[in-house]
C-alpha cells in the first residue's frame, strides 16, 4: 500500500487546470460554525459532509447540518459555499427561503462521519488492518474532493484536538486504494474495503505494520504477518513490542522462521532472543549457522557486550582516487540495501585504511567530476573492537549517526555498527 502524502503539482493541473487548491482534514472541519455572509449570522455547525461516489475521486455534494431538538436537518449545496476559514465556513443565503432543504439521501451519496470515520479498514482478502481515523480533502475554487484516508494514530489524535502537537505523523492512503462502496454496505458491515494487494502492503512503514500487529488478536495477527515477505517480516518483527514478538514467534512455521532469521543481523537476533522463552530460543538457534549461533550466544551470555559481537561487515567503501560520479555509479550498480550505503567510507590505496566519510545525501548533490576527498569529512568518529556496548550507545547518543565504523589500531576498517542494532535495545532497558 503506497503512502500518498500529497499530490504532485502536475497531477493537480491535470485534473483542475490552473485552479488554486489547498487541503483540509475532516476532523478539523467537523463542528465548524456555518455562517451566512458573516460570522454573526450562524445557522449551525458542520455535522457531516456529503459526497458523491465517482471516479477518480468522490466529489462533495454539500454540508450536512443536524440541529437536533426535533428541528429538521439542512443540506447546504456546495455551490453555496463562499469560503472556508479557520473560524467558520461562510455560505450564501438559501434561494427563496429562510432555511436550506432537509437532507434526503440519494443513490451514490456517502457521508464522511457516518459512513467512513471509525470504520474498520480491510485489505482485499478480508484481513483487518485498522480503522479510518480521518479523511483528507482537496479544495479547489469550484469543489472539494475526497483524496486520502488516514488510519494512523496521527488522525486519531487530530480527532481529539491534539493534531497541532504533531504527536504522531499521519499516514495518508490515496482514495485510489479504496474499493467503491455503497452506503448500504457501509452501514450494514461497518467496514471499509481497501483495494490493497500484498505487494502494496509491503510499502507501508514497518513501524506502522508493527503497531497494527500489536492491536490484533492472535489469529488475525498471524494472518497479517504471514502475508509479509521475509525481509519485511524481519523489519516489522524488530519494531514490534516484546509481547507481540513472543506471540508471533510462537506460531511461526519452521520454513518461515528460517527465512525471517536470515534477514536479521546478529545483534538483532540477540535482541529478539533476549525476550523469548527458553524453549523458543533453543529451537530458533538450530536454524542459524554455527558461527552466527555462537556469536548470538556470546552476546546473550556476556555482561559486557563488545563491538566485536555487534559489528556488521555490510558497508560501502570508495577509494581516495575516486570521483563523485564513479562512486554514485558503483552505488547504483551494487544492489546493496539502503541502510548499508547511508555513508560511503573513503579508504587509502591499500583498500582498508580509513581516511574519511561521505554522507550519501552530500554525494548526490555534488558535481560528478569532483574528487570524493573534496566532499569527505575527516577525521572520522570510530569505534574499536574491544569497546563495550555502553561506549557505543554513548557515541550514538552524542553524534546521532546512522552507523559508526569499527577500526583496528592502524585505522583499518573491520566493520560497522548500525544505530538500530544498538539503540533499539537500549531504549527498552
């Protein structure tokens, strides 16, 4: 499922030409005063928004106002909306009367609060994912389009008036992934169906998937986890809380477990095993090769874990004679995992002695014909093999690097320490 956090300008122009536009969240419009011409002439508050299901995006019909106390509802046609302000929505007066006509449901209409907000989100196989916590609109001069749903905790906090604090980042999912649903289906099933394939699900951040897993009951949790490929499953498992990790591991088949463990680093394996029951650890250890199993046992048994146990051989080197363009070409052709190329380590002619480091982002914006030595940083913050975990945690906390190189006494590269391999465990202690 591709997170779609906004429209590119080109896409907007294709739909609306050169019209100006802006975005709104439904939670921020709900209960906003609706006023005729000026702020003093308030006729009620926005109770809901009515949309017509159509392609490519549902289009607003009008503002639903529910007065209560036996008074009839009102439906303000969107053509009467003059402007949306932070303190009120301003509309033109009704034609030939003191009130707008009452709301009468029509085929193909959907109400955001009634039929979408709080509804369970399912993938195409009927597996529960989460609930719709907010809805995102695109306003142009002529209309309002339903363009995203938000089922993150960011939307939940926004509904409770805490959105301004940005406690959790929103995760907006394009309406293109939502199956068209009838009002009748929405009311009767209390569910919204997402047209999400397993491939699209892999595009969700691992931390979001971990949050979902933690909230699901056991059977649904296993169904969702089993849909992930081994790489995504490993990432998600490491993001999950210990309770969820134990539940997932307890129900894993051997073949799936082997594939997931093969995607994890030695420190990650040790971190996972440290929260599992002894019997599960014994079984999983048998799936590792002898050398890796021994390193995991050393980490679990040692009171002071050393860098030797934590370091990884997965890093990217470049020679001091290389130019920026050559290094970028090598990076693109390497097929390496993104985390292993966050930094490019520059070495001497012997191919091992560390001279400097370049952030990949800095490399991308530098001229191709510039020597890498012109953009590298030196000296480099490094660790040594006999440093202990507490030392590395202090270094990460101080410098905020994504990885730290490990060198011997002659500054020759031995490996790297990844932030997540060390600090994820530190946060839970």
